């Protein structure tokens, strides 16, 4: 199969038919063998009935329905598992992503050999309460990941099949698919400016909490990628440094007290100094961090995926 288009949706019954018709107008003239997989993330409106109707009208329309709302990452994960196309495109169901961009993104993957092409909504039709946090979020992710993309959260993306079959998307990690792909060894990541449409039906399903969750997820994916299989390198290092700082401070207080006593100089008790308690807390925290790293290392060693690695080619 040439192309799989995955469309996660939640309460978008007004736009699904229009989106599918738009996709057909763009793809049918290209004579590609394609499928459109609608993943209904527990909608409470008539979205699933619309998907059923489309599947009866066209063999290209397929559907997956969740019993309840799990989130976009879960919808993409199941869509990735079901996809059969050599190239996989993801897009939102709200008509803000244009299917007209798909042929060029597919060309970039086929001819320019990109592993992943991410859309960039350079001109957006969203309120400032949504665009401003998004700019801050994208700038932060660029700094942390080193991936030069302007819009990590754009729903319109294209992938080689090998990419989506070798990454795992969970929780709210759909925002970091380019980062997850890079960590899995897919380095050729590109970007294409795409046209952003004004929302035609309904309202956005995302609020300010998405920005907060986004930064927390960034910390999670960064930690897991760098220290998931070697947690002792992080916790052991931090614990050792904190313990040494605390021990060094306590040692200095003790030496200073002995020096005063030796020279018959009046000095306060070591335990009267606030630095003594700061040193003590530092040593305790250092010990706890070190033990946390040790326990995490034991858990990691017993993980069934401790020796799971991405192999691109093999010659026997």
C-alpha cells in the first residue's frame, strides 16, 4: 500500500465527511493505493456513525473506536499499529490541516529521503492565548532536543513506515514524536510550511493545561531517553555531589572548631551553626539520591527491554 492517513478524532461529527471528501479530491487523481484510518477517541457525538457510513461508501475509509477517551497519543499508537502504507501521514479531523499538503510531504520522503516531515503552521488562525504558549513551548523543545523544527505539535506529519513501526507513543508524548524518532535512530527529520485553516466547526479541545503537561512530558521523555537504561548515572552523580558538599561543609566546621579550641579562642558550638544542619541535610539527601539510583538500576536490570535496540540492517 502506498499511503496510510491516520486521523485521530474526538467529537468531530460535523467535519469528518467534509475532510474525507477533501482527501479523496486530492489523492484519487494521483492513482495511489491508500487508506484513511479514523481513530475515534471515545466520542460522545455521532462521529462513529459517520465513520461507519463512510466505510460503506468507500473501501479506503477504515475506523478504530475506543470505548472511552484515552487521548491523542493512544489514538496515534493504535493508528500506527493498523497502518499498512509505505508512507504514513497524520492529520487532525477539525479541517485545520489541509490535505493539499500531503503530496509534497510524500515527495519529500520518497525523493529527498526524509524519515519524517513535520508541518509548520507559520501563519496561524488561533488566539494569542494559544499561539504565545506554543511559541515558548517550541523554543524550549528546540533547545533541549537540538531538532530545528518550528512547530513540534503540528498534527500534520508524514513518516516512513519504518519510523512509526519502531517508536512507541504513550501518555501525552505525541508532541514529541520527532524527538522520540531521533532517539530511535531516525536522524533525517525535515519541515514543511503548511497552510493552517480557521476552525470551521466546534471549538478546540485543548486548554492551558496542555502547555503545563507539555513541559512535564518534555522532562519525562528527556530523562527516559538519556537515563532510562542507566539511572545510576544521574541519581548516583547527583547523590555523590550532594553528599561530598555536605560532608565537606561539616568537616570544615569541625576543623574550624578544633582550631579555635587549640588557640583558646571562644567559639560557638558546631551544632549552633545553621551550616551544620544544612550540611547534615545535604548528606542525607545525597545518600537518598544515591540509593534511589541504586534501586532504579536494579529495576532497569530486570526490565524485559533492557537489551532492546533498534537494528536498521543486518548481514548474515
